C-alpha cells in the first residue's frame, strides 16, 4: 500500500489521516477560514501586552473546526518570543472537585517545567517573596531544578507533609485562592522576561454541562471571572509588579453556547456569575460555519498537495481524483470539514487497497456503501 501511495499518488502518507494536521503543523492545512483567522489575529495583536485580560469564544457545531482553529492559533504564534501559547482542555478526563486548582495546575503542566527553568529569571522572586512568600519559594526551587516543586505546581501527585516541609511551604495547593497566587506570580515572571501575553487555547468547554450540576457550574464560571479579574485583584495590587496578561480562546459547541445564553437570561432578574463573565468577554465571538463548495475543494486539494515526495507543493500536482469528485464530497458532507476529511480518508484507503489510479464518484459510492455509509446527500 505504501509503495502504491508513493509511486502512483506521489504522497508520503495518507493526507486525510486525523494525525496529519498536528498542533505544530495545523496552519499548513487551513482552508476556508481566512475571515476567522483575521479575527483571532486582530484580537491577539490588539490585546497583547495590555493590562487587562481578553476573553473570546469559538462557537461551532461538532466537526466545524473548533479544535483545529485552536491548533492554528498555537501554530501561528508559537515562535513569537513575546507570546506564550498553550492548548488545554477545559476539563480533565476525570471528575474534579476543585476546578480552579485543577485548571491552574494544568496550565503549569502545559507550560512545562523545562520552559520555566530555561526561560524564567529568578531575580524578581526576592521582591515577590515579601508579598507571596510561598509561591516565591516554590518557583525559586523550580528554577533550580527541584522535582518536588514541579510535582507541586503541576499536581502530578499529592505531596506528603514531609515533602511539603522539604519544599519549604505549609499550604497545600488545594484552594482556588492559593492557586490564584501561584498563577499571579507566574504571570509576573513571564512579564519580567519579556513575554507580553499568555494565550490559552481552551477546548471542549461544553462538556462542563454533562459533568456538573448548575450550582457547581456557577462556581466554575465564578472562578473564570476571578481569573479574568486577576490584574485588578487585591493580590496584584499588593504585589505592585507588572504581569503578562492572558488572552483566552474558549471553544464551545452551539448547544453549549445556547446553554450558557439560557443561564444568562435566567440570571437577568437575580444576577449571577454568567452575566458577570459575559460582561467581560469580547463582543464578537468567532462563529464557525460549514465550508462553501470552493473552500471544501481547497481543503481536499490542500491535503493532497502536502507531503509530496519532492518535499514541496507543485503548481500542477498529480491529484488522483476526477474533477467532479470534490463537489460530490461537498454535497455529501454539507461542507462539514471533519466529515470531508473522514469521507476522503475512507475512500482513499480503499483506493490504496484496490490500487485505483483515480478516485471517481462511482468508486467513492462503492467504498462508502461497503462501509454502510450514505452515498447520497441527506
């Protein structure tokens, strides 16, 4: 199969495999999202280095590219020395009891101890120690290579009383107020070394509705608001040092967004955390819609032009499908990017197995039929 892929299709690997568009390489495969890309770029360039934080939402149904868009943000700005970009999920796989603590610890895990040791400077920690003594101690130990400090900040495992004593702290990192101190100190350390903004690309926000009841959900929303307000907090004021701001991109399904809006409407008479959080968000969410036909064709062609044997994109590459094939896929999927990739993957895999020199509509129908999938638009 591999030799046929290379010799007949001129491709190094299956371009429709889900693992092709990785976190680092996502921008190479972006198609039909220029307006959205312009929007998130404008937000980042406008808000980077500002004193206040920025809260933004990606809204779109499943398969429309929310995760991929977050990947693109990471790929676009990962090499900017004045920005620190990290992708995380809104919730872990396991049930949690303290959202704020877990969220901050997962930020630290995503940043990584190696990044902190090599990029951060311990010099301001002496000044920080006067206001936030324990965070200053832990970050000092971390920058010196302490495994205990790494485990403490990342929440990889609970520390024993003896280990906490060895680390030089009394308080466990088990309360949101404590976690906010550590996040605040981290943002100060980033600013000191020239990092203007921490960009958080946060995925799968809608799962909060399946994991939490309304009361606990309110606590989560209230915690997000507290994190947003961190630059204006009493802790930040007491510290009196500049800090990197946070630019948040939260990806949520249309159903999840509607749930938030319904909760916001229910709070209009009595007030509540969602109203408070929404009052802080940027006014225009980034709304993802299905691709139009030209964009769907671009997506298919782009996947087939990448990873060629010559290591470049040919002006007139060998594209192994008939001219009417992309339109058929577009109509079948109604422009849903994930479905386009999935359908093309099935068809290409069968084409490789059967050594088909050209992917046609007739062959596509047979391939989909053999998998029990629809062959005509719904």
